[in-house]
């Protein structure tokens, strides 16, 4: 993983934490230069999933949902920020929207992390199930600028019958209402989504509804997956669409996604935004758009850049 800056095997994690707590030696410490700021670090907060989407093998492969204790997560976050100098922490897991440890849900956890680390510039969430976004998370999105204004939603389809056959916990109207709500509380938010093309029984009309959801929710982009049945799933036993049709629909959705991305880039044109530099010549806006620079910037720095669109690229110049 290119963003990972240190990988600690599970069986060495405790000794790593213990080592970091050992009292300082009386001998003068060797002069070690401070670590250069890192751009981003991933922090796993849970694993597994309690749902049974008919296309998904994760439940079978990863087992039931397990949420890590907030205290351990905060310690890891402090370590990533203070020791490894991460400017942005991304909370990850199989189903982070269902995070729940002794009734502490994702919104409360994110607030605890931000309160515990006032100097952390950015906290970001990985993919979210739209059915499980808790009220505390909505409040945090509205109130806390350090929670980055980008959500990647596991929407999968825009047609309610297909969503039911997928055994998702939201329908079309739920997604539209959620997108409206998110925009009303955080106008600069960018929404992206996973979409599946050619799910079993998907008619042309149903497919069009999935195309429409990109516009109706004003998505900034979609990750499109052509449906591919896994033999152990329920969806594999449903009436399948021809492969050529599945791939043609995926192609169309990807084109729609490219159009949506362009629309999003146009909305960023001429804005001045803080960009977290991940390489000397590229960084990310708060809403996770890629920005290229013409001059080298410090990796891990967050300069405010004035953005201009060049085709499907964003160029950032020092504001
Ligand atoms: S798609 Fe997501 S929510 Fe559904 S079973 Fe798989 S991991 Fe769980």
C-alpha cells in the first residue's frame, strides 16, 4: 500500500506500543532529526459485517462485525499523528458505518479522536453504508471542518427493486434524501459511490434509474463494478444477464461517472483550497480531488492552492 508508512504485524503490536512507553534512558539520546510530516495514514477501526447482501462474499469470508475499543483506536491515532507525523488519518474497516463499541458509534468515535488530537489537521472516513449513518455523525459532518467533506457511499444501485434483491437496507428515496441532507448541512461535501452494473434481473428501466442516481445525488464520481457472481452467494442463483450486456452497462456507467467527475472539477475551478501534498507535485483537496502542482511542495504540507481546471485535471498554484 503506497500510503502505508509503517506496517506492524499483529503479533508485534503490543511490544511496539510497550517500546514506545519505555522510560527514556539516562544517557543522552542520539540526535535524531524530527520525522518529516507524512501525508496520510490508514487506521482500521473494525472488521467483518453483520449483513447479508446477496452479491457479497465478505460476510462469509470475514465473519461477524467486530469493533475495536475506542481507547485502542485513539492510542493508535495519537501514535500515527505524533510519532509518524501523519497529517490525515483515514478510518477504515469492512463496514465502518456499523461501528459500535459499547454503544459508541462512528460519529461519537470520530469526535473522540478529534478531541483527543487537537493538532490533527484532517480526519477522513472510508466507504460508508448509507443505511447506517448515525445522527452523531451527521452533527459532526455539519460542525467539524477537520472531518473532511467527502463521503464514499456504498449505494450499489438506483432502483429500489434491485436494491431489495441485493438485500441492501436502503431504497432509492433513502439515497436521494441522504444526499440532500448531507448537502444541506455541508455544502462543500463531495459524494462518490460504488455502483454495480448488470445485477441479475436488472431491466433497461432499472439500469436507467441507476444512471439517474448519479445526477440526482450529484455524485462527484462512481466506482463501477460489472456484476460478477461469486458461486457461494445468493445472487449467483438468480437469473443472470448476458456478460456482454453487463459489460456494456458498466461502460455506460463509467462514462456517466467521467461526466460527473468533470462537473465536479468545474465546480472547483478558481477556488482556493488547502491541499494535502502526497507527493511533491500532487495533493488532495478536502473533498478528495486530485490536484497537480507545477512547482515542488513539501510532502505532508497543506498549502492553500488556487485551482484551475485543465481538461480533466486540476492544477494548483500557490494562492
Ligand atoms: S456489501 Fe457491505 S454491508 Fe453488504 S454484506 Fe458485504 S460487507 Fe456487508
